[in-house]
C-alpha cells in the first residue's frame, strides 16, 4: 500500500496536496490528530510514521566508552 500510495499520503500529510475526496479529507484529519484512524490506509500511514520517527536504538558489544581507531589527543599541555 505504501509503495502505491505513499507519495500521495505524504503530500496530503505535509499539506502539499489538497484533499480531493471525502476519504482524503478524513485522512488529513487523522494526520492532524483530529480523529482516530479507521481505514486501513489511515492505520498503515500512522503506524509507518510512528515507526520512522522513533529514535533508533544503538547497541555495542563492548561495555566501555566508544573508541576511535588512531585517535590522538591534541590538547595543549604544559609537559
């Protein structure tokens, strides 16, 4: 569904495209948080947007501070 309609959904959501049908008007209302999603398209879009806006988790295998290979400390010292 997103492959076929994602571009139109995005333009409606961003206000770049005026809703032409009653379904599109309801879709825009869902995007603005004015009503709960009822159609499959509305539910898919809301779920998709929540997924892409969620912060990504980053996991490391080491417990220490991240280290950069070959990093040099170029701070000034009195040594």
